[in-house]
C-alpha cells in the first residue's frame, strides 16, 4: 500500500505541474513557499492546517494517509505570497515510502504537538532528527505549535505539557513558539498570528526555488475515520 500511495503521489505532482502551466500567469504574481506540517498522529495537524487556510474548524476529520495540500494567499508588506501547506501523515507506516517527497524544496517547517499529550511532545526530538536526516539545514525557519490548548485542565499538570518546557525546547532549536487550539482559539486572531509570522519570516528570505505547487488545494490519500482535533495561542 505505501508503494501504491507513493506512485500516486508522483503522478499527482506531475499532474498538478501540468495544470500549473495553464495558470502560470496567475502564479507568477506570487512567490510560493512550501511549508511542511509534521508531528505525531492525532495532534491535530489536519484541523490546524484547515483553520490556517480556511479560517474554520472542519466539520469532519479523518486520519491523513499520505499528504493533504492546502494553500493560503497573504499580502505581507505589499507583496503577495502563497503558503503551500503540506499536511503530512503522522503514522510511520504511511510515511516511510514518501518521506523524501515531504522534505523536497521545503521553505519552512511547523512542528505540532498536543499540549495534553506529553508523549507527542517527547516525539519532537525524533521529528527534528528526521528533518536533519533529510538535509533540512538550520537556515530553514522552524515553528513550534502546541495544539489543543482548549483541552487543558487546571488540575491536570502531570498529564500536560508545561508551557515553560515547550518554550525551552523552542529556544534550544531556534523555533518561534505558539500555543493555540484549532477548534477554539483563545483569541480570534490567534491563528492569524501564526500565518502572518510564517509569511513575514519567509518574505525576508531570498526568492525560493521552484516547487511545482498544485494549482489547487487538494489531496491524495486513503482515508480512515479519525478523531477531531484542536488549534493555537501565539508566543513568539
């Protein structure tokens, strides 16, 4: 199954590249940046990317098997840019044959964990190592997002990720830190803070290499019913 998904992924990229040629006049007006969203399965990556791009929490959530594409257009200091978010599968059995595609021509990385699941925070070291193994240097901007803040309980400190611990991890790895909820953001503009921070950081970079982005927001995946997840709060 992973090999079949990988082959479909290749053909989908080629197809979207051919579609893109017909939209070249539109795409030429934007600088396009590829942003991969990584983290353990169930931390809320799909809900987060949906909220970042569509501005709402999805009504129906299914486990990502493969990759979902979503795009967000931004105007940063007078320049139009496009963020192409790659929502990646968290389960290794659906990733191992496609990892090389995730990290090709990447301009930024969002590391996502569940603030109510210390194990997902503990896995961040492995995700950082995966980036290193796939030749992502420290010049690639990295952002740490603690998701599902709406599920925190005042008396559950022992089974939650301490904010100071997350801040310490972010500083050690040169990441900008956000904490939020995809489902119930603590502030109306909490999600926008993340999007604008990513956009502003990337705008200051040199013109990115070509990435053959899809001409639409879509996906290629096999879907299994999954649980709903949540969103964010901004801590630079």
